[in-house]
C-alpha cells in the first residue's frame, strides 16, 4: 500500500509562484512523511511530480476549504486544505487487486 501512496505522494522539488500550497503530510498508519506541492496557474491547479505538472481538479473552494482531486486509471487521491488553520487531510485509494486505501494528515503553507 505504501508504494501506491508514494505513486502520488513523492518527494519532489518545491516550485513557488503566486498561488502555491506546500504540504507536509504524515500517513496515519505507517507514519511516513511525504511532501505535496499544489500550484495554481491560469486558474488551473497542478501537482508537481519530478518537474512534471500533473493536472488536479478543484472540486470545491470557499473562504475556508479547498478540495483538490487527482485520478488516474484505478487510482484516486483527494486533498482537503483548511485555509484558515493550514490543516489538511489526503485520502488515497486504489482499486487494483486488493482494495487499498490510505489517509494522511498534515499542514499546508500558502506562498
């Protein structure tokens, strides 16, 4: 399960622009720490993976919460950021073989 989570949550360079969220997450099961970077450019969100921008869908935003979703084939990941407290949670799941899932908690800073 950790390998599947790392598929989406890998360590990668931090890119800072006008609207960037840099998150440090901790898996609730194995306590591994991973970084997430979300970049907003031209009203679209991207996650940065090894210098590659991966599209992210913003499904909800108000003055408090930002919801970002990624999906590819049988994998899905959702991150919810509390913009007031900087707390965040990320849920990951996969439909391959055995149903696998993971939850990470952490904080995100906006640059």
